[in-house]
C-alpha cells in the first residue's frame, strides 16, 4: 500500500448527538473496519460531565494514524467533531454515510492532502 497523507476534518451540528461511551467504543471500532483500516490501540472513550464542556470523547489509534471523535450534547442541536487522519486511502463516502444516523442539521468539512503541503481535496471527485 502506498503511503498517502489524507486528513478529513468534520464539524456537524446534530439532533441525535451521541453521549454513551460504550456506544462510542463500538462505533469507532466498526468505523475503522468500514474504512479498511486496522486498530493499533484503543478505542479509548470517556464522557465528561462538566457544564459548558459536557460531552463524549473517543480516540482510536490506527496502524496508519488516528480517528478522534468529540461530541457536545448540551445544546440543541448538539455538536460533533470528527477527525480522520490516515496514511492510507479510504472512502470518504463511508464516513458521511455514518453521520446520517446522528440526524445532522449542518455538516462542514475539510479534506486535506498533507503529503507535501495542506492541499484541499474535493470530496465529490474522490
């Protein structure tokens, strides 16, 4: 497999914002498999019950880098931030399909090629 440096950064406002760390553990594990990667360590998940910063965090180290999930469920809509960085190719459609279950009201993203510089990639042409 040739080494690439792809980084998908997503900010989604969601109506069904996850808040269960056991669920996050399972979701991250399955997501790694769905994008054709292998877990190196984790997932590690936690829920912080701190007013103003209440929410779920999860991290999984994959053989080719990492996936990080951060969710804040105090507001309506809630906020989900997802960071997928890998040195291997993956299908971004899988990630966006997964986001549908959270009933997003708004999704913003940047998809970067970090091989030589921070070059933005058009997801519709991948």
